[in-house]
């Protein structure tokens, strides 16, 4: 069987490898920059981990009569805690960048793991007559095994009013399903949380629905939810997912 003719416009192996390495290096640099913005002491932590593992490997290797071999092994093992720390700091940096911005809840929902159906666009919005997007109050919705979760952001008064109205409306549509409410922001109250704690809080709720009931309830809410509210000018939650945050 004859081989297909080689595409003259296709880059060679070395060129493709160089491009791939450059792309990965740029991605790592972006993640490192994001992580360092969350904690400027990150390089010292990473260096400390490497030094600690190297010293442990050398001492153990010296006792076994193979100091170089064990030092190399422990140096490779140091990569794992370094990557874990880098990922945690990068996630904190990503949340730090979106915190206080309108659409932060939609961006945070983009990092949620499997088991949830959500809408990154708000299901309700109230600008209060202002054209300033920072003055908008927004309500988002997610459906998972714990039930329906409504999350509000924006000025406290309008956000809580909208949240209460959406909770009553949702309870009428699906009376036997739990409805949880949270407000992302600052202040006191059991339902007020920071953006970085939202996903953890949602995943910590008691599970009462089956995996098959979740998409059915979400489909019902979307089908009878009416027209999507106008998003205030200047807000595009679908483009606010920060680098370093895990996509759905």
C-alpha cells in the first residue's frame, strides 16, 4: 500500500517539538506568575522543598552506601509536592483576580467538578438603574445531588432581595427539592462566603438526589425559567474564567 504524499507545509519533527516545548513553557510561566501573585514567597517554599528532599536523599543514601543514587531519586520525588503547592497557589491567585469583579460567581462555577449542572450566565440581574456593571446584582444557579444552589453577588440589599425571590420561585417549581442560597461577598451571616470557598461549600452539602434526578431537575428549571435576563453592559461571565482554574 502506497504511503500518502508528505505535506510540504507541515512543520518537521524538530519544529513541532520546539513549538510544543515553547507552548508548555509559556503555560508554566503563566501558572507560576499566577501562583506567585497569590504568595510572593512561593519561590522560597519551592526551594525549601527541593533542599529538604535533596538533603534527606543524601543522608539516606549515605547510610545505605549509595548517596548519589538516592539523592537523584529524592530530587525527582520533590517534583510532586512542588507541583501540588504550585497548583494550590495558582488556584488561590485565580480566585484573587476575580474576587470583587462582577461575574465572579460564573467564573468560579467554571472550576466545579463533575456532578453539577450549572449556568455561567446569571438567571436574574438587577442593575438598579445604573449603567455601572459593578453596581449590578446577579443571581446564578447550579443543580447537583444536594439540590438547587442559588448564589448571589453584588450590592447586599438588591442581591438578598433577588436571592429571596428566586428561592421562593424555585421552591414553587420543584417543591420537594432542597434549595440552598449563598451570597458571595463580604459581611456577616451564615450564607455569606468568599468566592474561593464557594465550590468547597457546595460540595460539602448533604446529597439527597440521585445522579439521574440532577439533569431532570436542571432541564425542568431551564425549560420553564422564562427568558434569560439581560446581562448588564460590560459583564461577560463566559470570558471571566481565569487561567489556572480547572474547567468543567
